[in-house]
C-alpha cells in the first residue's frame, strides 16, 4: 500500500511538471496584435492561444480608456502592447462583465490609479462572490472593485470619441455591458 501511494505521488509530480512546462511554453507564444479602428482608438486581439477577450483602447490628450483587461497571465504582454501605443497610465478601465478573462488584471490597474467602471451587477458579483480561480472563489481586493457603476448606461466624452456604455440585461451574465463609439459607429461587445 505504501509503495502504491509513493508511486501515485511520483506519477502525479511528473504529470504536474509536464503541465507546468506546457503552460510556460504556451504563455511564451502569446501576443497582442494592435489594430487601429479610428483616430485614437485601437483594438487589441490576443494571438497564439487563449488571452481572454479582445481589448479596446482609447488614447489621447483626455486620457486613456482600456476596455477589459484579460487574464492575469497576459499582463506583461498586454502592457507591452499598450506601451506600443501610449506611455500614459490607464485612467479608466471599463469591464464588460465579471469573468476573469475580462477582469483578470483589475487589481493591478486599480493599484495604479485606474478608475474601474462596470454595470452595478458586475460590481455586486465581485463584492459578494469574489474572483473565480481554479481553486474556487477568493475575495476580490479593494483595488479590483469598480469605483464607478451604472444601472442603464454611462457616457464618456474623451479623445474625440463619444463612448456610450450600456447594459445588456439578457446577455452572457446579468452584468454585461457593451461600448458603442457613437461618432464612428464602432462597438466593443465583450463576450
């Protein structure tokens, strides 16, 4: 019996080691492709594997707005892509919904002073359920919680764009939002 336990533990260690190496290999192949949408407005598309949802980025003299912030494991490559467009810090971070591939770096951006914006239900979920991890939910740090929330919609008038953020009540979650750049008729949907 003791020999079986030791053998099982050894096999598990080998499997976990292989999985960890595969994860590092996978992460090294990830990147963000930057696509200009309009003046001062960009879409960042993850490539090479799962990075989370596409990101939106509005930059200009009025500040920097980031729409969604991907998985924690992509933070460094995401920052590199953003720094390829602007050296300025994120002023506003809009979360389109609560899932970790859209809120995974809230804590980091919140700690750096970004004002996080979401629908009130998304904020409520982070406060009451926390952040989902492979090991279960953990409490969301204060810095990860949206400081601006809305019921139906909110508008941003920055960088030459009119960004209308609105709630989608019957969508992927009950806190989903989309961002419509009304002056150029472009939309960022999240999931």
